[in-house]
């Protein structure tokens, strides 16, 4: 017990000397070494307090940790290996191995921010997703590119690709059209920013298709209300459709639905409202004739219109009596 206390006291004195005098304590250390005869004191002059108190298990764990850290760092993208991995990513990209290329570009980009390669890597990163048909990720990163690098030669193409990617993610007309409306906003923004772009025709084509998709969804709503007998709702929504989607290819079909809807609405109405609702039916038919003289729905509407005219004539006669 006393021997252990003596050793602890000697070690304590040694540590104080190491921390206080550094190399000047070398002679004292040698004297301590002679007295204690502990061979491990030879290294105490360069040790930290933690190392002095370390057990063999601690040292073993430390070496294991250092080895694990070294293995983890091996193969990781860093400033030293940047060029090597950039060339590797470009090789994958050229070979159309876009998933592999995207993974490396993603690691390279944080290191490339603020360098001449920054915009190139971000563009190729987004383009890798685009070519791999991961359009949600592509749209996000192309949009990010236009925000970070607004004045490069790739900015216009990145903006166009962001629009196209959103177009490809637009769902079928019968699903929620939130993405479609976003795509329309992005197309309009592109046209405003690049009015003389060589891609304007492409954008207009996409814009027409997106608008027609919204129009088809709204047309199906009009049809649904008519089919379930909600005639007044169908009439209101149908008229709003003709204001919002006047140039749509679905407009003539909505007019045809309105013709049938207003006719059935009139037939099921009370007497003092029949007259005006038959008139609504005739008005929808006249609009169809005027705007779409070659429409197939004109012939299909003739039977309904003939009866609507007869009903109007009868109601006028009854009123004049």
C-alpha cells in the first residue's frame, strides 16, 4: 500500500514538472527513472495526461479507432482526391451511367462551390437525374442552378429543363393538378425571361398541353354534375369553364353538355322558370354553331334543340292567353 502511494506521488511530481518546465525537466525525469526503475517512464516527457493514465486496453482501442477512421477516410471525396473523382464522375456520365455519376457529383459539389467547376458540376448533377428520368430531383436541381448561377451560358437551358422536368411529373388529368399549375407558372416565367429564346415553340407546346389537361379536368367536373342531376351547379361551372378555357379543344364538348344540361334542367323546373332555362339551352346551341360550325355536336344537339324551341313557343302562347 505504501509502495503504491510512493509511486503515485512520484508520478504526480513528474507530471507537474512536465507541464511546468517541459524539456528542462529531463534531468529530474532521469533521476526519477533511476529511483523507480519503471521503464515506461522513458516516454513520459512527451506524453499527455491521458496517455500516462491509459491502460493497455485503452491503447488497443485507440489504435483500432485510428485504423477504422483511416479506413473510412479511404475512398472518400476530399480536396486531395477531388480531381480523381471528378474524372470518374465524368467517365460515368459519358458512359450514360447516370446514377453512379449523380452520386459522385453530389459529393463533389460542396467542395466545388466558389470554384470554376461549381456550375458545371451542379448542371451535370441535375442533368444526370434528368437523363435517368428522376424528374422531381432534376426539376429541383435545375431550378437551384438557375438561382445560383443566373448568368452562365447554361442558365437558359437549365430553366428549360426545369420546366420540362415539371411537365413530365405532371399527373393524369383526373388527379390533383398542383404540379401542373406550377409547371404553367414556370413556363410563363421562362417566356418572360427569354422572349427571344429558340425554345419558345417548345414552351408554347408544353403550355398548351398543360392548359388542356386542366381544361379536361374541369370538363369532367361539369359532366359529373350533369350526370348526377346537379343541373344548376353544372350550368354555373360550365359557364365558368367557357370563360377560363375559351381556347381549349374541350370547349365544344362543354357547350354540348350545357345544351343537354339546360334542356333537362328546364324540363324538371317549375313552370315560371322553364321558359328562361329553355332559352339558356338555345343560347348554348347558338354559341356552339357560331364558334364550332363543323362540330359533330351540332347534329347531335338538333333533336334536343327542336323540342326546346317547341317548348318555348308553347310557353309564349300560354303567356299571351
